[in-house]
C-alpha cells in the first residue's frame, strides 16, 4: 500500500497535443487514509490536476476543470482525517487527463494495491459550476446499478441536486461521460466507478474558465453532495 505520508507516481506515456501525438512525462500524487471496517478494501478517490496550459498566448487556468475537483477531493480528505472512513481510501491527483487519461491509465497498469481490492473509483471532474442546470451529475449507475439506491435518497443541498445519467447506450458523443474523464481507465480495467461532475458551460476548455465565474454557494452545495455521496458509498459497500 502507499505510504501513509503519501507518494509520487511518475510516468511517461504517449498522449495528445495540438501538434499531434507526443511523449509526456507526468506525476500522479497519492495519499492514503486507513479504513476502520474494511481496511483491506479501497475506495480510490480521484481528480486530475492538469489542464490545457497556454494556447496562442492565453493561459487556461482551469478553475472548474479541474481545480474544483481537486478541491472537492481535498475537502473529503480533510474531513476523513477528523472522522476515519470505513474503507481505506487512496486519494490520487492525476496528471495527464487532458492528454488522454494518461495518469489514470498508468495507475491501473501499475496499481499500488491489487485491482481486485479496489471497491470502486469515485472521480471528481468539474464540480463547481452546477448553476448551468442545478445538477451534480452522477455517471456510472447504468453500469453499476447497485450504486444508485445508495445515492438516490441524498437530498438536494441549496440549489444543487444529484442527477443520474450520461452513461447509457442512448447517450452518444459528448453526452456520454463513461470515458470522458479518468474513471474511463478504471472502467476499461473492470473496476467499478462513479463520476461526479457538472454539465458543460460556456467557459469549458477556454481561458475564461476562471475562479471569478464560480459562485461559492453553488460550489459549496456541490461539495456537500460529493461528501454525502462518498459517505453513503463508504458505509454501504462490502457489507
């Protein structure tokens, strides 16, 4: 298992760039909090920390995509330091997501624990701007139908509620999110997953994806729903 103090997982992989495929060097950042009930089973909580960099002289800061997901993950970690989880939890800040899920693919190819000991991956990508439709979307319950009853009783928080979808055969192209973020690597490896994120907005993958466009109360509500989702899953799985 990873050191309780955390560790770095460097990797080299072929990925996408504006100029075509090239080799990227990346680093995943890992930490772990031991579980009290099922310490031998892991929930892997993830969020990518890379973004698009610069394009034509403009910096893409990636406030929603995905500083928000990293902040959500860190808030869950902070709370679990005060109130220990039932499962052991591996937190991973993935690199290289925007280049083709590179960090996530490396993690499942060189996992710090056996894949069969991972109860699920809970991935956060774009969790701040739920004002687009008032929803924090949960993707993956079509593939893992046992997860939905665990979550569908969670009430709305402020102006934000959980919604389920973006994961059926009828959801095509950009409306199918099963492999749209790092959970796709876990899906391909046969590891159960859920992805929590908001819908597209006009600042998606633009330099205007800045913190000034985030409404704090909406982000807080989505974060509380993310926390409630984690807690419900942690308590319900592996009974």
